[in-house]
């Protein structure tokens, strides 16, 4: 099979072909005369309006009033009673709190439940294990008072190393303080350093 018009490199120098002369214009071509003219939209009279940067400067408004009563105690952010853990976490994300400065979130639910959420997953303690050891500490501390030991023993601890719920906290007073207040204060004192 022979291909027409195919030449070897050695044949290129033998016969010189003449090219047609090209006229150069002054560049004043209409859009229709331009080669490969793209299909552009027609000019409009609309003015471009810059985007609002208000949302970039201010954090999102959360649906709850979480931000008014957040207390920062060392490495713990204590949120108002009955806040949702997800709302609290999102609030800290919205205001761009450094995870180096806050490690834990604490939320008191009702009168007999406490939630701890780890905000900085790389630092701190295993929350479930830590709270279990705190419960054992209270049982040892009040071993002389059988009624208090039974009540403390009924406290339920659920969760994992990043999220812990302490439920069934008795509504008793020990040394003039509710036991939930004592647990909260001890957790803050131990974890806020």
C-alpha cells in the first residue's frame, strides 16, 4: 500500500514549494471576521454587586442563647443548663476557639445528669475511664456513710473516651452541697489545669 503525499525526510530539500502571499491587516476586524470567535453573551446593563462579608466577620447566629452564659474555666467551657452538646460544640467552632485553649465541654442536664464532651481529641484524658475512677473515689471517700455509698454506686456512666454522660446522680446533699455540684466542681478542678 502506497500513501500519496508521503515523503521521506531526505526528499524535503529537493523541491521547494511556493506559498501564497498573506496580506496583513491593521487589526481592525469586526467580531464576525475574527477567526474562532466564541459565542459570548451580549453586553448587559447590570452592575456587579460585591458579595456581603458580614457573615465572614460575624459568627453564625445559633438558634439558642448558648453564647450568653458560657463560662470558661481553664481548659473547660461550661455551658448553660440543658444545652445540647452538638450546639455547644458548633458554637465553639463558629467563634473559632482554639482547641489548644479548650479541651472539654461540660453541660449539666436536668438535676441529675452531666455531660462531658472532648473538644480537643488529641489532648486530655479518656473521659469514661476518668469519670469511673472519680466515682470509685467518692465511694472510698464516703465509705463510712453507707447510704451515700449506695446512692453514689447507683450513678451510671456511659460513653467513650470522647463523650461521657453521668446519669442517675442522686439528689442528696453531702457536707452542705448537692452531689452533682460536688462532681461538677471536682471535674472542673481536676480537668481545667
